[in-house]
C-alpha cells in the first residue's frame, strides 16, 4: 500500500479539503474498562491549524473518558463518495465562553437548545497527531504527517 | 438523551437492519503507544449472531494492534441518511480457510487480488459487546444490549 508524506503546509491545506464535505466525525474514546466507544460529533474546522473543535456537555461520559485517557480517533466517512479519513489525536476539555461564541453555529441548537446560555456548554479540542485517508478508486492509503 | 434497552432477539434482528446498507466500517484499534487509529473495512454480517467478520492480511499493523489490545470500535456512518452506529467489541485473528471460503465475496479482489489462494489471507472476528445508534431526525441515542 503506497504511503505519501506531505509537508506541513500541504497537510494543513489538504486537510480542510478532505473533511470539508463531511461535517460529522465518529469520535472514538477509551472507556475506563478499555472498551472503545464512538459517537457522531459535529466538527468545527474552519481554517484548520492542527486543532479540531467540538461542542459537548461539560458533564458527559465522553468528557470523563477523555479526562481519563486523552487519546481519540476521529473517523470521517462518506460511503457514497468513497471517502474515508482517520485522524488520531489528543483531546482536552476547554471551558472558554469566548471561543464558544466564536465557533457557535445555529445547527448546534439541535443538541444545545439553550445555545450559548447553556451552563453545561463546553468545548473539546483535539490536537491532531496523525491523519490518514483513502480515496477512490485505488483505495490507496495516504499518510499525512508533520502536524 | 433517551436510551432504550431491547432483548436479545430484537437486537439481533435490528442489528442486521442497522448496518445492512453500510458495508464499510471504520475499525478503530489501539496502538502500542495508546494512540487510536482507524481504517475502512468491508463487513461480513449476513445473519448476524453477535459476531462480525472481516478479511485482513495476517501480517499487518491492525493485526499487531488487536493482538496487543483486543478492544475495537466499529463506526458505521452514512451522512447522507444521517445514520450513525457505534459497535464496541473484542477482536481476534482467525486462520480458517473453510470460514474464509464461506465468507469470500468478489468485492474483496480489490484488496486481495489473489483471492482465497493468498497465503496472507486471514480473518478478524469481532465479538460485539455493545452497540449504539443514532437516527434522524431526533438524534436520539438508542443502546442495544444483551449481546
Ligand atoms: C472501502 C475500503 C474497504 C476496505 N476493506 C478492507 C478489508 O475488508 N480488509 C482489509 O484488510 N483492508 C481493507 N481496506 C484497506 C484498509 O483500510 C487498510 O488500508 C489496510 O487493511 C491496512 O490497514 P493496517 O495498516 O491498519 O493494517 C479497505 C479500504 C477501503 C478504502
């Protein structure tokens, strides 16, 4: 399986492109007993600079899980376009109302009906360490490094 | 978020249904350093009985990873239909030519051009321990147990 390395600037530009039409990632975290769980999460990735942002409730199982073990995987997949992306990174909880205001987007009302006033509203920031993608028709895996 | 429990028979029937139109899972494994990686994998799930089967090369990073830590997550997502499924389970390598013959399907030629004669051809069997799904439009999470 061919692997290609790209330099940092390339990666950053390319990454925006890769996930721009796939907004929802399946975020996998490690539970206390070692099980792996995933759930769909809406990605905020405008002007990707090595970090991806997500909204969460401050008190939720996934926050417990990333506090216990920072490693996460973000899987972006779109079977109709045969596009698959794996992002490995470390995740931390961020309580920052200013940042939340900057990222807020009306789509989020579905999960946070009280919007920015919701006292439980918090952010998860994933620092990307490795990204790999597969595209049609070769199903070749390309590895992005230097992030 | 509402959670529903279903009994075993229900789950088995329902599960087939859930993933029947999403053939490709993103399989997440744990690397030796704790990082989480995922990759697209073609699912064999006819007549689901609590196990899901995948073809793999016997000597490949994902086999090393599941040998070191059996936990995997399978994320099935179909953004166009807003359907997301998380499967948590344990994975083991199976070397069984008879089973491989029973599961073989011509689509696999893309990754295994030598087909059943490939000496590297092996199987991964995932014993499902928990499954959760989200569907439109409520984004309600439903937990399937009893597997
Ligand atoms: C749509 C799609 C389906 C794939 N299905 C399989 C599969 O069933 N088995 C497999 O070993 N690799 C499959 N691959 C390739 C894997 O994603 C991966 O690149 C390869 O197995 C090596 O993974 P590893 O380095 O993590 O071991 C598939 C790739 C694509 C794009």
